C-alpha cells in the first residue's frame, strides 16, 4: 500500500518484502516515522549505520539523509509515514509536546510489549483508513500519525534512549569519514583525497563506504551538497550560481543537472516555493 497526497506532505507506505533498497538519495521536508513491524534492518542515518529490530520505531527529522542498506536481509515488514509539521498544530503548541523530535536528527523508540501493542493499534487503524478511504480518511490518518508521534515522545521522555549498536568496526570507520564529508562538503572531496587523509586505499574506501551507508561515495557527496543548497534556496536570496559554488560545485550546469536528478525539480522551484 502506497499513498501520497498531491504535495507529498503526507505519505503512507506499508510493505512486506524479502528485501528492499531505497533506489535514490533520501531526504525530504517531512518528518518520517519508520516502524519495523517484523525482521531486522540496517539503517544509515545522518552519519552512522545502525541495526534496528522488530518493534523499533525510528523518527527522522526533515532533511536528514537516510537509507536502508542491507538488501540481502530476510523478509521484513515495515510501515512508513511522512508528515509535514504543518499538520501537527495550527498555533505551534505541538513544539513543546513533541520537543524530543526537535532536539535531534532522529529518535529511536524501543518499546515494551505493552507499548508495541499500543503502537500496533494506531498503525492498523491508520492502514484501515488508507485502504477504505471513507470521507475524511486523510485527516483521520493524519490525526492518528500525530497521536503516534505523541506516544513516541512520551516514551522517549520516560526512558533513556537505547542507541542500537554499529554493525562493525568498518561501519565506525566509515561514520568518521561521513562526518568529515558533512563538515567539509563545500571543499574539494574526491575518493583519492579522502583515502589518503584516512590512510586507506581508494578501493577499500569505495567498497566499504557503499556497504556501510548504501550510497556510492560520489552519490553521498552530491546528496549532502544538494541538501545544503536546497536550504539556501529556501532560506536566502542568494543567486543560484553563488549557491552552487558555496556548496562545492565548480559548474552551475553540473549543479543544476545533479539537483534535478536528486530532488526531481530544478533549483528555482524551491526559490519560488519559499
């Protein structure tokens, strides 16, 4: 089941699969609720790869790069909701109630059996609404999604968040390189340059980076740069060619081509939108 509204500010997806891999760079303007209903998945989030298990809920803030990485893992079932902040409340009172969501790039909730039964009830009711599509189904489902977020934030306040472990030392090493890229995206970043900086071979870096993050090295660098460019387009009046150079692109033509490939829109779309 896959539903998205016209503006893609509300998306609901439910899938049972032997394997699934996000085919493109993944960041968006919405909060994402990822509920792993069965199985186990490896998740790249912001700057590290984590293993999440059945019953875990991951809530990802807007414009945080993320991707599932392990296509070879056995069958799993997951439920995803993407919801824009505009649906949380009209007067901004949600920011206090949902404070944990605004304090970090992502929130991981590891619920007890009782908590999971409650989450399952909300999830199943949302799926029923989306399948039957009776009058008001979208508004009803959005309200249920906010209810799920409130439940997760209450639980996060009550318990110390248990951070899933990194799968291996190699993943930790790649996380260090990812953090470097995130902080130096505006500079020259090539595979040989970073391999030399971190005292590893270009071949090892290329292969390990893809295994740990799900992104090819150049794909990830481009994704970070485009994500930052999108922020500048929406939040400043800088010209497109200035933004292209500021985020690390040497050619505005190349910038435009990569931007369209990763976002589906031309840069000026986000300038007009803002």
